[in-house]
C-alpha cells in the first residue's frame, strides 16, 4: 500500500518476517463480495487493484481449504432478488462484467458455504450468525471488496460478537488506496484485529491431524 505523501509510513503489523499462527480449528475464512461484476462508473482503478489482489486471496483460500478451514462466501445480490448464487456467479464471471477476472479467479467450489446479504455487513439480516455457531467458529479471517465498506462493517460486527479478527492487508481493496489504509487502521486499532499480510499467516492444524501420515 502506498505511503503517505511527504513521509515514510511506519511498517504495518505483519509486514516483517514474523509469521502469524492461526489455529485451523475454530477459524473461518469470510470472502466478502468477491463475486462481483464491479460494473459501475469509474470502476477501472478498483478493477485493476482487485485483479492484483485476487491472486493473493486465491492462494490464501487454497491454504485455508487444505488446512480444513471452512470458506464462507458472503455476497450481495446487487438488487437481483429473483436471482440465486449460481446465477450471480454466472453473471459476474461473464466476459461482459468488468470484474469477471476477479470472480473467475475466486469462483466458489462445491465444498464452500454461501450467505446472501442485503446490506454492507455480512451479519445484518443473514444466516451468518447461525452458520458460524454451527461450525463452532471463534476466529474469522475477513477479506474482499470493498475494504472500507463491507469488509470493515463485517469485521466490526464480528468484533461486537466476540470473534477474533484477522484481516490480511493484501486481500482487500477499496475504491482508493487511502480508503483501504483507513479501513485497516480501524480494524487494527479499534477492532484489535491482526492485519498481517496473507503470506505471513500459517493455519495450524490440530495435533492429531498434524501427526497423521
């Protein structure tokens, strides 16, 4: 992320060499609005940043899945109340959608979960609370689009519910770099979240799984 004008930005938590151990058991990866057509006026800069981000997030998802961490897609329906998630995926991955490369790179699989949200937060008027309780989740890794809106609002509501928050700094984008920086400062300082880059996160499997050959 870009440094502020005229002075060097202090290193963000997790930007050093230290790895961050995240227990796989009790952790969920929340992918927020990554299935997104990004079809709005002036979206080109966001599309470019989202395409760059998608690679890091896809790799994080792969490692999470391999460790047994459930992946939950939390997606807006973009006002299409007669649609379903499959049709949303088809629409957003079509070549006519500006965000099709992002959506295709992060396309869900049959083992992933999906929650439809009507507003910014993944918790507002959704089944996310029930799903996280059923999965016995205590920690959430939040990522997606946009960092300063839906990701931040979801992280805030997770914090209010007592979840430990991880928000990889390289796995969310906003309309501007400044907006994204502000969101991560809020997550780190107000919500006590860990904003280490995804390359620093290591999912730690339970002992019985680690010892299995």
